[in-house]
């Protein structure tokens, strides 16, 4: 019976384990997870913190229920210390008992995720300073919130924005710092302004172009944030760091596995590394950008799950390719829906791609219909070919519907003149005669005709 070994018990790892076992039930599939939990929704953590759901609601399977339903053995509290490709062995330690263990494999998947990228400032080691990578981090963060009223968030990325909302709903005073000139650096400035207005409308104190110099403390506890633009120390009893993540690749590197220029594990279309029999998937691995046709990093759960599924196919000897991703995301910021896919203007400039863009404001359904809401849509296209390469949507209506259509258009290589004629569904309760996406495409098309 062939032994499949998976390092990592969340999206990519469990998708691979499940897929391999489904394709070939004869396989002996084992998952090693360093933490106590597996199969939980990282994206649902803000809703747990906001008391909309319980921590248990986020957990789809326990190790016991996963083994019972899928026939896959899970060892939680098991930290992998070393991979020996020559011996096809993995050395591990039980973190709860200190006991050492060794596991053999014919094929191995590395799905070790990411680790936080801490800012190089004094004070990050103080008590009540947090990063949130997994459910255990969230549980500790939640404990600290119980006796706190003022929270500082360093970084206005996806995590920072979602956390700002959930903390405000808990009645906390929230101060959000971002070192860039606008929030959510993956969006263009004119779209980010819409998000910034929404944050301030709900009472979030926002500091942009903020150079945070240090976290202040007293007797080992954080007490505030010192920023270059401030006159003193902004008080805070809890600080959340949303300053980025990096792929967790030390284990792979030490085993002689190639690390790409992005810092992620280098893989081919079959999720294979340079070491025979070893695969990688999820946030620790590179992803093919379907637009630029080169490796990038996408820290997105849907991408991790797809990579894991492809890895599982190939570990079970069913040759399947992963065709890449374009970074499609959507998030909720109070009453605002925010979504993006493909390249933003800065991405295009960094790649020296001449582009033309247009931003429009329109109703998400017939303007006279009682539930009609405003949307802002921005499309970015290559100037010469007119191919759509990026889309951003923000507003109080259905943003995800538009971004999913844009994702399909970009992935298929559609030009904006083709997008203008796309046969989208229309009925006053659900859409507009001219969908906002098509209106934006018309605006881009006019500019390419100049």
C-alpha cells in the first residue's frame, strides 16, 4: 500500500489528501498538522471575533471526524522538523508531549502555509501585540479583547480592514495605520478612496502614509503606538499587526527543494517540486499568474484549495495541470462590498504594460427598483490589444457578481469591445439594462479609440 504524506492540515493539504484518497482508495494517506485544529475557515475568523459565529462553527472537521469520514489519518500537535528525500522519511515532534516520531512516504506534499512578516520596530514582542495566521492566534487575540477598549491595527490590507469592522462592531475604539498613501495597496487610489470614506463614516480613525516608529509599553504590556507624524503616543491596549506574511519554506529549503524568486516553493504545473516525489501547494508555493505567465504569490484560500486538489490528482497518478490564477478577491467593509481581480495600475506599470483605464459610477439594478444600490467599477485594459487585464469594484450593491464576470473575461483573454457585447442577464430586480461592467467597458473602449 503506497504511503502519501501531507504536511499541513488546512485548505491545500486536506484538499490534496481527500482528492488522492478519492481517486485511489488503496492509498494510505496521512496528514501531519503542528497545531491543534484542522479544516477550519481562516477567512471566517473576523466573524468569530465579532461574535457572529462561534469558533466551533469555523471547524468543518476534527482529526477524528476527518479520519472517520475520509479514511485519512491525521496527527495534530505534530511539528515536522526535517525532511530526508534520500531516505523518504520525515522526522517530527509531538508538541504536546515532546515525543519524537518518524514517518515514511512514497509521495510527499508540503502545505506549510505562511508565517507573519513582522515590522522591524521596537515593541513587537510586548504582551497584547498579535498577528493572526491561524485559529489558535484568533483565540488568544479574542482573550485579550475582553478587557480592552482601544485597539490599534498596523496595516490596512485585507486582514486589517476586516478586523477594523469587527472590532468596531464590538464597541472598540479602532485606530488603523497604513504606511502607503491609501488602504488596500492592491486597489488603485481612486477606488481605495471609496473604502477610506466608508471606514471614516463608521468612526475608524485612519492614518495614511503613516511611518510607525515603535510600539510603546509599560511593564511588558503594550500601551500605544508611536508614529512619525504624531505628536506623542497614541494609546492602545491591544495591537494587531497586519504587516504582511511570507511563505513558510524553511523546511523545504533545508531539504534541498528549490525556492523561487518570489520566496515561495517553486513548482511546475503539476505542483511538483524539483525533488522527485515531493509536491507543494497552498500559500507556501508559487502560483502561475495567468496574465503575466510567470510565478507569483497569491495568499488566497480558493487558490490554495485548487492547488491542493491538483496535487492530490498527481499524487494519485492522475496527471492534471494547474492553469494559474489572477488574484480574485472580495471583502466586506461595513456596508461596502469591495472586489478586485487581475492587475491594478501599479502592477501594469511595474510590468511596463501600456494600459488604459476608466472608472464609472452606476446602479447595480434598475435605478427605480427599491433595492437599487450604487457601484463604482474600474476596468484596466492593454492599450494596444484592448484585452482586459484588471477590474475593481466597490459599492453598496452586488460587487461579487461583477468581479466574477470580469475574472472570466480576463482568464479567457476577452477584449473590452467583446465585453461590451456580453449577453448578461437582465431583470429590474437583479440587474440593469446596461450592466455597470458593460458601462465601464464602454468607457475604456472610448479611450482606446482616441
